[in-house]
C-alpha cells in the first residue's frame, strides 16, 4: 500500500531527535544482509523460530531482572526497540524503570513501557497506576498491556471470560487516554487460547512463541511483534534477555514509530483519530 508510506524522514529527524539518529543508523546496518545482528545470540536457540532471524527489525524487552544495562552498548549491537517493565497491578513500580526509560532514550533506542496485569485489582486502579508512573512522551512507542494468567501469583481470580475482557478493555482505554496511542497487547499461547481467540482487536499484537512460528500457535491472529526467545544474549546486558522481532520492513517500522499504528490498520484507525498523521 504505497500511499501509507509516503512520509518524509526529515520530519522525523526534526521532531524526535535523538531517536531519529538511532533509527537511521540502525537502518543502514540492517541493509547490510540477512545476518542483521551478528553481535547478538541465543544461549538455547530453538530451530522452530529460525525465521525470526530473517526479519530485519529486532528488539528486546527488559525489567529489573536484567540489572544495570549499558544502553549505549545495547544500541551499538543494533537494538531497534526496547519494551521496558514499568508497572504491575495497582501498587508496584519496577525499581529500574526510570533509569531504563531514560537510558534507552539517551542511547537512541525507541522504547515503550509495559504494564503487567494483576487479576485481583480493578481495571480502573491499574490504568490510573500506569498513568501516574509512566510519562506520556510523544517519542515513546505505544504502551503495552501484558496479559498472562500468572499462575505463580497468590491471586487466584474466579472471573468469567466476559469479566476478564471487561477488565482488559478498561485498562486498554486508560492507557490509550493517557498516551494518545493504541496500546499493544502482549500475550502467550494459553491466555490467547482461553480468552482472546476470536475476539476482534484493534491493538497491535505482541505474541510469545519460543518453539514455533506464531501462525502455528495462534489461530487467526497476526503478530506485530514476535517474542521468539527468552534466552537471548545482547552486548550490554548480563545474562539472558527476551528477544523480539517486528513483522515487517524498514519503512513499515518507521511508519509505526511516527504514527503509533500498525501500517496494516492505519487506514482504518487514522480516520478515528487514533493514529498520528503521516507527514
């Protein structure tokens, strides 16, 4: 759809420095061949996700568990985006959130914040907690709502599917109202099967699938982001880290960064005022 990609990169540079510098430099590196990120690796690679490495735009997601991160080294390894743990439920803030949030931006890495849902807290409380702790910055990626059952938690909710979806929609609406961007939904195979399968969603989908391609694990659900390993290795980070791939091309990625919307849904959502205009 060429009409979706007729935007001027100089406008991005004027509006979003220094992140524009990181986007441009990483794009040059990505054009060098299919081994886009030779400095990165995987301590336990799985053959079922090999196709992820042929996708040109890769990033990470992190939390306090990654400790102190050398963001400039992470950027030099070609990291194109980072999703950073911010909040959990209605009263927990990742202690490294602000350091990671500012560090990624200073290194020129586009970043978004994610909220981990807690099933024993109201949707209104969780949306308010996220808004109170995550800056609504124009150069940030859309926020992420992390939807999992979290069976290790002391919280054992007895919610119907309709009640779960109602809570999810309240939080998504609050995150969108706060940031002005359509939130991304992160989920795993079990939660998607139990709750989200068959539900029409405007949100970009970030799907976890570490042993097979998402199309083999998620029925009728396209991915925008694919979390393909939890045992990735990235210079600047000690120990394992989740690695992720973007579904599309370089131009798709820059459009997403500029508009906040998946290029595949832009023409439908933009007239609703839910995407920034292409310029």
